[in-house]
């Protein structure tokens, strides 16, 4: 019977530790943005193309 009290006490300590870590991560912003990383790959090629176009424009302006 004594082992049950020990196991309940240990499980409460572990549960409180995980609750504390979860609250700490939520306050630090760990779970703020879950949408952008999943769609970032869809827009990445557009960003690279725009950067290349800007570089080409700058190069053509210099040669004129």
C-alpha cells in the first residue's frame, strides 16, 4: 500500500514538471505561429525569383 502513495507522489511531481515546462514554452512564444512554416515552401520560389530580378535590374542599370 505504501508503494501506491510513493508512485502517486512521483507521478504528481512529473505532471507538475511537464505543466511548468508547457507554460514556460507558451509564454516564450514557442507555439505562436504554426501556419507559416507549413506554407513557406510554397512562396519560397517567388522570393528567390524577385531577388534575382532585382539583381538583374541593378546590373542592367549599371551597364547603361
